[in-house]
C-alpha cells in the first residue's frame, strides 16, 4: 500500500488484516466495523497481486539504475520462502454464525481446496519453498468468548472454549492432509507444515511462565469478562458515566496475549515466533533457516 520507493529486493508482504480465504459476500469494510466487517482483499486477490508483482517488478528492474536496486532479481522468486498464514478469520466467522459442528465442518473442504489451489498458483509463478502455518486456538479469542459465549462447564483448563478449539483443530487436520497431497502433486517443491496452534495454545496453558497476567482478556478493549465488546472496540469512542473516551491500549501489553479481540500482542507473537522458528513444531522438523533449499 506504500510501494513508491520501497525496497522489494529482500521480500514483500501481501497479507491483509481481517482477510479470508473465501471471498466475503457481505459485511465488507468499511461498510461495517470489525469484527463484523471483513476485508474484501481475500487470498485469491492477494495471490493475483503477487502475480502482478512478479511481472511488473521485472519490467521496472529492466529500467536500470535505482529501479534495478529496489526490485528482486528474477531468480529470487524460486529462492524465496513463501509464508502463508490464513484461515483464522474464516473459521471465526463460521463460529460466530451459530452453526452446528457439522455445518462448520462442511465449509472446511472448500476453504482448504481454495488454499491449496492458490499455493499451486504460487508454484506456477516460481515458488518452490513454502512455510505453511495452521491456525491458532480460536476458542481462546476474546471475540468468540464474548460474542458466542459457552457455559463455563464447556471451557477447558485454560479457560478456552473446547468446542471452538476442536473445530479449529479439524480445520488444521484437513490442512495438514492438503499439505501432504501438495508434496505428492508438486515433488520439486518443499513444504513445511507449522503447528502454530500448539505453540500459541501453550501460552494459554502456562501464562505465568511467559509473563502474561491477563491471558484471556484483550489489551485494547473495554468492558465485560474479557475486556471486549462489539460496541467498545479498540479505537472506538464510547461514553462511560456520561464522559466520552477513546478505547485505547492497556498500560502494559506485554501482560496480555491478545491485543484487540482477534490478533495477538507483539509479546505473544515474539514468543510464538521463537517457538516455531526452531522447527520443533514443524513437519518436517526444519528450522526457519533450513526451510529453503540451498
């Protein structure tokens, strides 16, 4: 979104906040505020943007001079690591829709097929090394615990909604099968399946170990058991006891796992990265540095 003068020689990020695998058909930002509003730039469009980048970057590079310095060399596309992390918002929306387990599971094959298809497009554009994340424990997110609450006897020992996490794990199991199939379909590519779910869930299981004193509350929010409300979202203006105030971040985000209901704090992301980059949560157990062929 801020591409003029940017240095793309070392990589590019096509991810979008609140984006989905499936193309949203309603509640598109900015018509409706999050969490009900979704980003219209879904995975299909992100991959299409990348395809344009592959072609246009080389056209620009041929101009020489500074353009040659800012754009990737053509061989970089085969040498790069393609990191994919998507699906959380798709599943969150399904769980917010008050569907049965079978109804939620029925959506998953289509999501996985679309994700797999887009990975094959990336392969056709030169990608050979893929680092694919599964999705984290949705049942621990303040948005679901607040907007689709379950009885306390359906919470696990970490305080997360067991049913939602079970359905998230169903998505992850189907994703892993898809990665195994991709290895067969594209034998010259390298696929690393990364179990982000286990890495993130460990934060909720042992929050004190990592310095989290508010593991299930959002840092930037207001009200309720989980410091989250659909009408008091991070950055919104609310009235409290007759006084207007802006909902801002907590004094010390390092004490929170979740930032604003759906995304994680920098502290939680840093710990998660340290865990997954080692390779102990990967199949095969490659570290981040070993994920690309020499």
